[in-house]
C-alpha cells in the first residue's frame, strides 16, 4: 500500500462559508480578478478559465470564529506569471486599500498578503522556477525577505493589465491552516494522509507537499496553539485536493481506514476531517 500521495497531486478549490455573499463575491471577482464560473442559489464558484479557485457558500446564520480557533490561515492563489500576479495585487490594492497585510520574497516565490472582507487570509503569489529552489537533506530553503510592493508593480504592471487584470491562469497553489499543535498535524498530514514534510519552523509551523513542491499545505500554531476541534462558524468549509486516478483514491482510503480515520468515499472522492474538524475532500482527476 503506497504511503505517499502521488507526485502530481495538486490543490483544488477552497470553500468558504460567508455571511455576506454579495460582498464576498464582489471581492474575489472585482478585486482578486477571478471570474464567476457558476452561481446557483446560495453558492458562487469563482476561478480562471475552467479552474475553480474559491467556492462561496452563503451561511448568514453562522458567526465568526475566534482568531485563536483552528481553521483557515490563508488561501494561497498561484498566478502563472509575474504580470498576472502584479495585475491582481494592484486590483486588490486599488479596490480594498485597507486589506493589504504584507509582502515577502520567500526565495521560492514572491507573495502578497491580504484579508478579505470577512477576515479570511488571502495570499497572492508567483513561483520561481523549480530549478532555482534549494534543498538540503529534504528540507526546502525558504525565507521571509523584504519585497517592495511598489517596486514589484513598477516592474511588472502594464497599462493593459490595469484595464483588465484577468490575465493568465490562477489556481489554488497551497492552503495554510491554523491548528492546535504541530506534532498532531505531522502525524495526520504526513504519516496518515501521505504528504512529505518540506520544512518545520521550530515546532510552530509545518510545511508539507507532494512531488517536491515547496508546500501544498501548511499548518501553524502562531495564533491557535492548543486549539481543539472547530465548531460550525464562518470561514473555512472545505479544502479540496486532487489526485490523478481512482487508484490513488483507493489507496488513500485504505490507508486512512488503517489509521482509524472516518471517511466517506464513492470511489471517485474521499472526504474526512482532520484532527481540528477541517473538512478535506480528495478527488480523482482534473
């Protein structure tokens, strides 16, 4: 029974429960410059091309969780060019100037951070070519270096993308969670789910991936140390992961059952909760 997720595993859409569907749709459509792919009833799916990125579910009966609860730290949206990233960053900065929280050169990527109107973290980023990444004994070299947002925009923003920021492709590159402790996160996401650890920051944050990516998921305790399972609240509803084949689903389902993880599966998808009641769904195929 394979112990690792397939090398070409990738992240799918992130589903959020939202209190104001119109306002949140406007943010991800008009500011982040995603397109509305589907809108039916109380659910709106946004993305680029045919790739869903954010799924918004209207849940006005729910309240916001405490900042110290487990849940979403940020959804990281990966753009395929620096020009596409610059267009999205400029668009958010112009429309929601108070939502910018920082920017960093992580050596493997350039990243810009925002909060959406309901306080969900958003990272917009572009990856450097993998040939420039540095690994030492299985650990990826990442850092948090100063990245001047104005200089980045000066270098990569064009008049055309200011007028139409929906350029290039975008997808969920990684998902970063708040959890109660890193050891339990490692046990679940590495030992059971089958990601590989790419780095661990002093026991306060764990980064994991499949196939040698810098990270598909991360978990930290910076705000949430000791947090227990989540109660229903606004914010993260579901994290989607994509694996290549139904055989991968079968292997994963057997592995999770071996470790006593309760699953729901139909052969094409398998869904389960992590130790903090974050719902994860793994689907075969595109």
